[in-house]
């Protein structure tokens, strides 16, 4: 019996050793001058790569390696952290840390008095009874997108803000609205605006004297997902927001935690070409605003196939 147990233990240790050995990563690394070295990748921390080569351990700044190595190492780092989703949204569409004196040329504004001050976008609305202040960017249309930003509710008037995905060339919904994510100190929502509350017929019905009928109200319930949050206003406390759309699904994370998701057909609109921040009513602060996208290559054919199947 003891001999059998020892044999099993030996096999287990051997398997574990092989697994560890299999996890080791060897690569030819190239610096900016074109010099190559073959070594074992040990770690990547704070922009420095730790490599074992020729019996010694070296720490090399990431930016001293070739662009190909930098790309590979960044992807390797995301995979080992279980953050492969970031690799999907690899096209940087727009980025602004608001370190400039004012808004850049890419920004557009509607009913907004927002300003850039001390490296922060301060959202302000001219007249909330008319329309929330809108600060937006426009770009070539994409289907699957990622928006990230920092925010804080910096004053008592900071009640809510929305991140909108729009297509101003789309005529089937009010103002080309496709999807909306709303954030307040106590909660938020995700809405399919294209086939939901902003669809032209529904939007007109909402404004009519009769209002929405019961069937439409029930439909709209399926077009919106709500979630709870617990934040304080008028505090110097920044939060992280991450929004990802993929196909007909939206996922929202706040401070690294998934708080809500929605799956609805309108979200899959192929040409989201506007992302905007709407501030209700004043003094929502924004920073590190970034928009990324997945390439549309191949998605157009996928969309045609889906439309054909529906027909």
C-alpha cells in the first residue's frame, strides 16, 4: 500500500512539475536598436520587463523594446490577468484627459455650458427644463464599443449623467439615439433607445395626450435594465465607469465591479458614430475619457446574415 501511495505521489509531483514548466514563457526579445536576446519572461510590473537570460535576471523598461515586443507583452499581461476582453476593443477612437486649456476641436456641444478646469471636464447645463447639457464626439461608425471614464458628483445639483451612443444619420429614432447608460448616486439604468423609448413611434406616443398604452409600456420594460449604486454627492470621491457593447449586449462596470447588463436588439446597431455625456443638472466632473472600438471587419457580413435569418 505504501509503495502504491508513493508511486501516486511521484506521478502527481511529476504532472505538477510539467504544468509549471509548460507555463514558462521563452521568447526572442528585441530592443529598439535591433539587438536580440533569447530569454525567459518572468514578469511585467510598472512598465518594466523581468527576463532571465544566460543565467542572469535583467529588468528592461518596456519602452526600450521593439513595438512588436511591447504589443505582445501587453497582450500577455492582459491574458494572465484574465482581462482578454480588452484585446477585443483594440482601436483607440478618442481620448482626452482634459489637461489642455479648453475643449479640443473634436468636441461638440448642445445646450451645454461645460468647461475644462484644473484638468477636469465640469459638466454644466444651460437650462435643465429645456434640455440637459450635451458634450459629444463624433467618429466613423462602429458596432462594438468601449467607453471608460472617471466621474464624481461634485455638487448638490449633480443628480445624474448619461453616456449616449448615437448615429446621427439614423432616422428611425429621435436624434439617432441607439443606447443610453444613466448613472446617479443611488443607481442607474441601461436602455435600448433605438427600439425602445426613443424609437420614433414610441417617442411621439410619449408626447401625445393619450400617452403610452399598456402594450408599449410592457415592451419598454424589456428594453431597460436597472441597477443600484451607493455614492455620495459633494464629496471628493472619484469613481471609474466602464461600458462595453458587443453585439446586442451592453455591460456596465462601476469601480471594477459589474453592476448591470442589457441584451436587446437595438444595441447591435452597426454604426454607432457619436458618444456623448449629458449632465443633469450641473457639477458632475469627468476625467480620463476614452473611447475604444472593435474593428468592423467581418461584422458587416455577420449583420447581413442575422438580418437574413430574421426575415
